[in-house]
C-alpha cells in the first residue's frame, strides 16, 4: 500500500480571526443610557430619612395647672402611646419631625386631640379640661370600669365611648340610631356593586366606604347593624366605637355584671393593618 502524502494547505489566518461587528448607533445609545442614567435614576429613588428627636411634654389641669398623672398620649399614625409620670411629663424617643395627630385621654377629663407640628427643640404643654360628667363616677370604681378603661387606654387610636348615661337619656330606643348619633363619623347604608342595599351600615375610612362590624359582648353579630337594631336599648350598658378598624363594641348590663363578679378578662383591641 502506498502512503499518500497529505498536503497541508496553508491556513488563511485572516479568515480564522474573530471578527467584531461594529455596533449600530442605536445600540451605543442604549449602552450609554444604561451606564449614565441608571445611577441618576437610582439616586432619585432614594428618599432621605425623616429627622427624629426626643419629643417631650407635660400634661396639666387647665384650671389649676397641676400635673396630671397617668394620662395616656396617643399618636395613632405612628401606633405609639406613652403615659405621663408623677410630674405630668412624658416623652417619645425617636420621634419623627412633622405634623401628627395627637390624642390625650384621662379619666375625669375631656379628651384632647388635634394636629400638632413638632421638630427638634419643641416641647408640648397640654392642658386638659375637667369633665364634670365623668367626675361623678369617680366615687365607685368597679372592676368592669377598670378593665374597659385599661383596654381603651392601651389602644393607640381614639376610642369613642357611648356612655350609659347617654344611652339612658336618649329618646330613640333604637341602638343603631344611638350609635349613628354619637359616632362622630358619617354612617350610611351599605350598597353592593349591583346597587342593592346590604345588611349593616358603612362609613368612610380614608375616602373608602367600609362596613361597620358590630360585636355584642365580644362576639360578632352576623346581621351587623340590622341585628343590633332589634336588640332592646334598655339592656345595653355602653358602646365603644373604633373608627380606625371599623368595629363597634356593644356591652350589655349582663356582660358588665359578669366582669364585676367573675375573673373574666378582656382581650386587647386589635390594631389596624396597613
């Protein structure tokens, strides 16, 4: 057999070199935009933190300027609350500058609330006006009153309480009508997407129509406000309206008596989500 000689042809090095195709103008513009504009956009998304400081203040009686002990100061938007000390003083650490709704509550005094603008170096002097109606009930402090008051004070949002006296003096015996008249909110009928009336009542929360949930002695009423209307007003002791979560808590005389004579405890109010 003959061994055929293999001919090695010279390689064309020009053809085997990697070629780089020039980029089109549109590609170069896209690359430039990504490299130059991206850091700028990232800088725009960065929001500088709000300066914080220690907000300090003092709560006094509006008539005699004496310090009020154990008053609760609430900031609903921040979900924070503190109590005043023996000198009527209170403080919030890490408090953000700006305008905030502040609520001050104390048994025997009218509730003080409203927007306050605070910043570093500002202090608050809050004067509470005595509430003669509430002062009448200070002689006897029942267990139920203590439990209800403690739960209201430890809730960082405002609680509108419809007292036994208000219910007793009302002309309209409909409990739902009593609530509407004292809710400090626009309460109306609920209408579904088809335009039909639904069970219960609605109110506007953050410009959005929200249904009111009704609880009788800590249990939710399926029929809502309509079911509450069928309940005898003379059997109702008091009500708590939690506007921030849309809950109406109704307490009967039987339930209050049970709190006074047993070891029953109250679960804290739940906080709003979002």
